[in-house]
């Protein structure tokens, strides 16, 4: 999958950051769940409040969807630590620093890098996105 193109295509569907993360994963799993994608909009823009980045919270949802035990034990913390180290904080409002153009410049990079890290963490824990069709 060409990740940048997949992010662009999801964005062109009107999806926000958290929806794009879940859309990417569901696509890799050959699953279609419009209700889940729609619900993920509540996580966008830091829970619509500038709080925890929607990309991070969507990735957490994905971890818990795939393996709740491993997510709680280590995957979620590993991702949060990496995210904070990489982007300087966890909060959407702080990442964007009040700049509306940051959503265009910054968010796609955050989505891409975070999704790559999510896949890496899943693989490290023996979880593969393909073959998850029983979800």
C-alpha cells in the first residue's frame, strides 16, 4: 500500500485524522465498517476539544480492537511514549499551535509516521493486519 496515497484518498473522502488511521487499518484487513469510521470522528481534533491527538487515540482504539490484553500491557504505552518523544506532546492544540494551516502541513505527516509506528508495534507483538477478517 502506498501510505501517502492512501492517506490522501481517505482525506478526500472527508475523513479526519482518527478516521484515517482506522480507515487505513480496516483497508489492510479487507474490512468495511462505515459505522466505526463514522464514530472515529468523535476523536478528531483532540476529542473535538484540542485534547489528546485524534491520531493517537484512534491508534489506541485499533490496538484494543486487535488485542486488548497486549494493548493494555504495553502497546498503548509504547506508542504514547514514542508519540510524545517524536512530536513533543500528546495534545492536538499544542501540536497545531493555533495555526490552521498546520492541519494541512503537519497532520498528514503525523498520521503517516504514527501509522507506520502502529504497524511496527503490532508486528513486534505478532499481530498482523492482514488475516484479521474475523473481527
